[in-house]
């Protein structure tokens, strides 16, 4: 399989409760096992079920465990306060580990490296030579060496870095390299805002909206980190304008009323055992029973003269003074909400005052107090909006809690992350630790078997499966943030309260496709799923596909019992993702149709379905190759491609009624011009060199499906281009997705086709595509340099769609001399890139095999064809 070189940047939040017993910090359940430091709550409160846990495993190409928690076991007595946790299977490939030991929580980030397992096939070798692409494995920035314990150094920030430095040395032999907390917070925030797509968002009245911050227009801003206490930091540009400068900063304010106050006071007043429990209580609370409102003072009236409505909180907890009640007489729910609102408003207000003081319009809020909780964010947003009269805006960060830890991590020299580019980072959302009844049983599961067992347990329990990420119910605030949250029961999803894992994959070989007209404004998705109607439609479509897909996936693995088990688990996992996204579409960042389709492929890979359509693709290739000679003879039109795809319900239904070749013949007959979008004549004119233009120098053909699509559609089109002197580069997926042809599969298909066509053979030989021929060339025994070459490159992805901001370096290199881009298929030219503009001539080809899409995009009908030719924009 065409693998990618990648390194993984993992960040994970350790457990809460370095203050198990609120007065005393403890670190002795931080254990080093095989040079990996892992911190996990050791069940001190006695209320946590400890189960063997397994590691997260996300990979762009295959699912492999990173932090391998499989077989993890607690050493010693469960009742013991700080037992040690052993990770016997953790491999040694973790380097660069950073900690943020705060007043309440420990945050941990580590970096692990993976070798490119790709077997250098002939295609790849030839491509590398031809386009001068280096092998990403050699990237000099990352070192996988694992420090020996005796002289291991770990970057750490937060008070605990100072407090526990000696203990680390004494107990674990680890030296702590202390990094300043404020430095780290700013470095972390800058990194997230610059390198992670859709990191920042606004949250108003239950509505989350991602904000894309321009890298060159990031400063100035106010960073408000709400941890145990609160820091407010003004970050401004450097005096000397450096392009990539990180800005300078000053801690301008803070408040001692912060996350620790909410958790500490809340715990005393409600007897809650965990932070999440307290937060959950607040969701069912009514603070009016305890807060004194303006209306309470003004006999139910507004104080309109100064703009205060009757429902405005006049005095938090103020009602308690006049009522002869004890703490037991108040509902814990109401207390929790009152406290949450008091603290959130207060922080929002102080933040606003500081923003005003320094003329800052943007305020980013971080810290684990926020915890992805909708009501908290709404309250803070409301305060900022209210006091600034709409002049300042509160923004939140998806990785809110990791600013300090990330900053400490960034302070490593030579990890290479300083010049990290957004296009090299790929975020993945693996099925994490599932939970039942709101209780989390462990961190995300990496070991396949454990992952499946989890899924199976859910079936037995008949419990809804939901991915374990914090969730925010929409519309919780009601009017202007002053109302109580609308009650939605247990909607706060726990983040495992123990361990919260996220993974960023660093793929140094990914690049922005150089032929995009404007990469800043480029948006791959045509369909925006933030439209609830679209979301619901596509969710139904994908759910409908699921049983058939599972059958195919299971069959592709021999239909064994193991495959069936994995198939079931995959179905449940993917359904759980869908359910979660249906509830909170922005849960994994901005959601487009392409992301959903890719998530499905990733999920298949997570359950080790390498290529669900393998045998189907093979069968179709063979059938198509059998009729290729006939087609080449009668060839009259270029638009033979993209007729059948396995991702379309309509197509799959048709397939049951006949063979693919019959469908293909029928479709060709039916495809009368003019097509629904038909710029074919303009393209033809350009291709045959009308108006005195020379043929294109090089065409990139983004190919789609196996079978008729590639063999009877794209190869004949390539042949026409080659015949006219245009070099052709076939651009195919790096990894299987549906029935799409992969770059690995191309040489064999081309070799078969070349048996029937001299043009293809000569060109494939010249392009080094025919492996045997290439060996001959290397031997010098056969020269065929005169022919126009036909080549193949991988695109860097494994999805039916393509995001051109993240393509393989070989594709980027091949694009340098290209002056024609041909995008084929629904996924690549309709769902994504339909509106994309390129620097060179572009042809978008597809048959629309979905009625709704046809209506929406081309005001047409299912099976209409798109042949959209757009000459270069510059
Ligand atoms: N699972 C949790 N356990 C304890 N506190 C939590 C949890 N999740 C969120 N919090 C909140 O986050 C605060 C800690 O935020 P954090 O940014 O980690 O600060 P610090 O570095 O001071 O520990 C806590 O005081 C509490 O309000
Ligand atoms: C997954 C696909 C994008 C693949 O299409 P292709 O790119 O192969 O033309 C497409 O099949 C699709 O949009 N399917 C879902 C819609 C449906 O079932 O009608
Ligand atoms: Mn396809």
C-alpha cells in the first residue's frame, strides 16, 4: 500500500486530580514505563472503575497504536491511593515529551515517529527521480531516539515543574527543563492559531462558528487562560515586522476567581465528586432560586432606565441572604449554575475591561475551565458582547486546555515544529473509548481486539454509543445569556474525566497544490454541512450505505468470523460518529461532505479493512480491459468516464440489474450531447490547437474509479492527449477509498491497456510506468526518450474527495510543469473543487449520480453530465 511518511504529534490530557485530596498535590502515580511518562488517575476517590486500556491509534495510512496502553495494569492494590500503572506494550518511539503541571490538572504532549513502511515500487522510484522528490523519511527534524532514563530531560511548565522537579529526579531519574508558564501559554496559542485549521471559534447562544484567522493578522489579541486561576496576557506584534514573528507579550491582568474557584466552591457546596458532575448539574439548574435578580429588587419590573431587565442577575447568591435557608434547602443544580454564571460573567467582564484598556478587539479564551461547555462559553461571550456593546469578540479554542503544554513542547529545539505548516498537519478522530451510561471506562482504544470488544459490550447493554468527546447542546442560553440553560438532561459528555486524547499527524511530505489560483480563499467542500437540511440528507445517505459497505468490507477480508466481528464494530463505530456529528456538527471542526466521506474511510482503516472493494475493483478492471480494444476502435468521444461508482446508491441498485459493461454501453448511448454542463467544444478547440495555441505541455488527470472509469474513460482520454504531444500524469489515491483506483494499482492496469495500444505503451515506457521497461531503461539497453511520457503519481489521500491544500509532494512536484488539470468524478470535481479556481486550464468531468446534488449544483437531474472547462484565470 502506498504509505506516507508521517510523524505523529499526540497531545493528551492527563487526569484531573493531581489534587485528589484537594489540599495536597501528588505525583507519585506518574510512572515511567519504557521511557514513557503517563499520568492517570489512580482511582483515589474509589469511584472510578479501572479497566485495562489501550492506546489511541490513528494513522493516515493504517491504524497503528501510538501510545500503547494495551495490557495496562494497575500494580498493587486498587485501594491504594497512588498505585503505579504499567504499560507493558509501549514501544519506544516516543520522543519529545512535554508536561504542564497546573494547579488542578496535568497536561501531557508527546511526539512519536513512524517510519514510512512504503515499499518502494517501481512507479514511485521513477516518479521520485523524474520530479526530484526526496523521500520524506529523511526529514532531518525528527529524531526517534529515546532518551535513557538516567539522563532523560523533559520540558515542563506550570507550577508543578518547579514544585516537583526534585521528586522527578529522585524517583524517576528525569530532569525537568523548566519553561516559563506565560511564555508557554503564548507560544501554544500562537501555534494553534497559526497551524491548526478551524482552531478558533465564536460561541453565541448555542451557535458555534469557526473563525479563520489570517496568520499575518493575528496580533494584537488578549489571551485569557482560565485554569485554576486566570491570566490575561496582551499579545502584540513585534516592533520590527517579521513575517513569522510570534509577537511579544505582557501579562496585564488576572483574577483569582477562576476554574479552581468553581470546582473548589462547587465541590464544597454540592458534594460533587467530579468536575464534570458539577458541570452536568449546572445544566439542570435554575439560578433564579438563589441569585437575586433585578426583578426581585424592583418588584418584578425591569430597571429600564439603565438598561437592566428584570431577569438580569443583580447579585449572585444574593437571595440566600434574605431567606432563612440552609445549604441543604438549595438544589445542588441551582447552586452549580449560579456559581458557574457568577464566575464566567466575572471573567468575561474583566477580560473585556482589559481589552478596552489596551484597545484589543479579539479575546481568545483558553484553559480547562471552559471544557468545551456550551453554557460557559455562551456566558463568557455574552459578557464580552454586553459590556463592549458588540465591539469586542470572545473566541474559544478547540484545544483550549493544552496551551501551556503545547508551548513547553514547542520549546524543544530541533523538533522542527517552529516552521510547521498548516498543510502538514492532519487531524484524526478515531473512535475513542466508548462509554455506557455517561461513565467513561478508559481512554481511546488502540488495540483492535479491545476496540471491538468495547463495541460489542455496547450491543449487549443496548446502550447508545457515542464518541466520547465533550459536547455542547445548542441553544442553551436563551435570551441574551441571562436566562437559565434549557434543560437537556445528561447532555454533557464526559471527556473521560481521566484521559482525553487527541492526535495530530504530522506529514512532512504534504504540500499545498501549487496550481490553486488562491490558496487563501480555497475551500474544498462544495456542500456545507452547517446547513441542517444538507446535514440531515447526507447523514441519511451515508447511514443507508452502511449495511452494503459492511458486507463488502467483510467479504474483502474473506468473510471470516473475525472479519464479521470487525465489520460489526466498524458499523457501530461509524454510526456513533454520525450520531455524534448529527448532535453537534462542529464537534470535529468545520464539517463538510468531504470530511464525512473521509471519516468513513478512516473508520474502515481503523478496523483494519485495508481495501473493501479489492476484488470488485479487480473484476471490473478485467471486464473493462476485455472491451478496451473495441472501444479504442470506435472511440469518438472523450467523456466516457465516471459512469459507475460504488459510492452512489442509485448506481449500486443499477448494478444488481446487469453487468457493469452493459451499464456502461447503455450509459454511453444515453449520454447525448449537449450535456447539462457542456464546455466540450471549447476544450476540444484548445486541445486540437485552435487559435494557434500549442498543445498543453503537461496534463494532470485526477482519476477516480477502477474498471470502466479508468480503463475505458481516462486512459483513452490520456491517449488523446499523448497523441497530441501532451505529457500525462495520472493522479490517483495513495490509499484505497471505495472503488477508486490507487496509484499502486495503476502500473498494472496501464501495462494491460498498453498491450492493446502503441501510444499508451510508448508513453508508459517513456514515463517509467512499465516496470520492466523502466528496468531496461536503467540498464541502458532500451531508449525511448522520444515518446511523450505517461506517468502516475499518488495524490496523498485516501478519500473519494480531495482537499488540494494537502497533497503529496510528488503531486506538487509534477504540478510544476503542468498547464492542464483534469478532475474526474463526483468526489473530486463536484463534492470538492467544483468551485475551485486554478492557475491553469481546468476540466471538471463527472456524471451526477445523485438527484439532490444534480438539482442543487447544475439545476439538472440524476445522470446528467458535467463537462466544465475553465481556461486559466491567470
Ligand atoms: N476533569 C476535570 N477535573 C478537574 N477540573 C477540571 C476538569 N475538567 C475541567 N476542569 C476545570 O479546569 C480547571 C483547570 O484548568 P487548567 O487549564 O488545567 O489549569 P491548571 O493548569 O491550573 O491546572 C479546573 O480548576 C476546573 O475548573
Ligand atoms: C462517494 C462518491 C463521491 C463517489 O463518487 P465518485 O467520486 O466515484 O464519482 C459518490 O458516490 C457519492 O456522492 N455518493 C453518495 C450519494 C448517493 O448515494 O447518492
Ligand atoms: Mn470514486
